[in-house]
């Protein structure tokens, strides 16, 4: 059976997408060449249109892959998993959890910690609307709550951790204390992007929509909300990520490195728009539009090391430096895939590479624990009823994957369990009483908590 779309399938898909475009609210505009965001505020007519379109497409010949490619929701409970990791200095170690089902059902232990051992952390997920979904994997609890300053949109960063604060929102970003929930406005700006300096973020203001006008940029202290300098216009490109004393700007041909003191000082040519994935004081992690090579560049010297995807994979999807700076993790996949099929993990001290994967599921996001001893990856489950979570324990070199029966989970942030008690209520409800929001405002008040 051919994988090519038939003319009937093509016409049906175009018709459905045309109807979707006419019904969906217009999202905030992203810079030209930016990665396609995950839709977070489709209207009900748009969702209905897509549902009918997908039903029609599944029924058409030649589209069997549309069903078999569904990696987040399934009913086949038959799975068998094995995993082991053996590290050898200077080599690439690959670990894959093999499974017999192609469409994953809920997968987690019947009792006890969902990863089989205590993690000591809680995962906080942006829910795509106006709050977050909290998961305590050690006590099998899930909770949903509002977070002040959060709002739906397709901004580049919806929620990040800066020291002991969550920075959220666009239009008027807020810093929210993780332990106390105390929120502070950081001022009026279109979006924020991470800074490498401690306790700071960059505010980026376009005056209207992203890319509509020349951006003005300035840093703010997340603890006080104080602006650290006057807004400065940036004309060399679109701000994507902070570097020491400045920003990496996206252009049509790569990145330029801009500093508050000297303006545009260096260019990183790629021949296409480039993506800045992460940065620390001495390294910027980036790639070109195809991302078939991950580059680690020292912004001060432009010294660069390059890495190719491991055998069997074509591209990098995203990359995150560990808080310690000793490791770099990235999602890898096929050129036609839009999710991560495996985790590529580089030990920057030794050069060793480890690749881990669950053959049955796919993931979209990466998140490190503050101690850099555990790495998590999760699927985007906005408007879905399954969330896939992978975990790799670096000390024990053990990998595990679960499929959990809830949705409403997007960008994950990992926090210590000792800081997260405020996110869970004392009274447990049924999961049906604690659904993920699907519209703005969510109408939620307080915290609802249920057990897995």
C-alpha cells in the first residue's frame, strides 16, 4: 500500500484546512521562519472541522499511516518492555524500550511511584490556557490550578524557571514565586526570552504583534521587577535567546550576536534562518533550519563544536543544557517527523553519547532536574487525554517511560518536591471533576487534585 496521498485525500485535506483557517481565532504573529507552534486556542467550530476532516481522511485509501502514526492515545494494552544501559567511554550507547503494541494505552505501575522509584521532584506543565498541571510522580498525584499572569498564546516561551520563580505570560509577563505563588508583574512587553545572567529575563516589545515593529529590549530582575537599563532598539534581527550581555538574533541567513554595549558584533552564518535552542555563559546551542547538525558556539570567540544525529536519525528537534552545564540533551527524529523519537545525551566532559528511546511513544519537550541528575521528556497533550513522560536517571543509567491518563500538559518545569506542596489540594476528586481547560478563561478557581 502506497504512502502517497491520493487526489481525493489531498482535496479533502485542503478543504478541511481552508475551513479551519476561516474559523480559528488569529494567533499572535511569529517571526518569519519561526517553528510552527502548537495550537492552543482553537474555536469549537475549528475543532469540529478538523474532526470531520480526519474522519474522512482515515477512510480514504492510501492513508493507513494516519492511524498507525497516532502516538499519544491508544487502546492496545499489550506491551512488553525491556531496557538496559551500558556506558563505554568514547562510544555511543543506545537503549530502546521495545514494545509489541503500536498505539499506546495507559502504561504505569499499579501502585507506588510511577517510575518505580522516588524521584524527589514535581513536574509543572503549562496547560496552554491560564494555569498549570502539576504531577507528583512519587505520590501519584495530579493537580490543576490557575497561575497569575498566564494566558493562551503562541509566544516562543510560555513558562520558564528563573531561580525560584516561574516566568509566564505575554503582554505583561509575570514572575511567580514557586513556593508561595506570590506573583509580580515584570512590566508591559510583547514577550520575554531567557537571559543567561542570574535572576533575569529579557523583555521584548514590538509595540503590537511579534515582528510588526522594530523590537525594543531590556532586562528585568525577576525578584524585584526592576528594569535594568532603558529599552534599546534592536535592528539586526529578531531576538530569540539571551547570551552573555546580549541576545542571539534570528536573521534570514543565520544568527547574529548582539550586545548591549556594542550592538551587532558577530554573525553565525547558516544560509537559512537558524534556531537558538539554549545558552549558558560560555556556549550557545543552535542549528540551521534543517537542524541536521547541532552547533555549540562560544559567543566570545566563535569557537564551535558540531554534532550530527546518531545513526538512524536525521535531525535534532530541541536541545537543553543541564543546569550544571556538564550535559547537553536533544530530541532526535526523522526528517519528516515533528516530534522526538529518541533522546540524544552528550556528556560534555567526556564526549560520551547515550541514546535512549521508547519505540511506542514520541515526546516534544525536555526538562532537567535542578541537580542535573535526571532528565525528563514529555509529549504535548493540549486537548488530548494522554501524556507520555520519559525519564532517564543519569546516576543509575536507567530509562523508563509511562503513558498517563490525563491531558493539559505542555512545557514542563521540574521543581523540588519540597517547593511544590502548594500546588496540590488536600481533598481528592475524581479525574472527571478535574478536566484540563479548553478555553480562555478556564473558569477554574482554587486547586483540584486527583490520584493516578
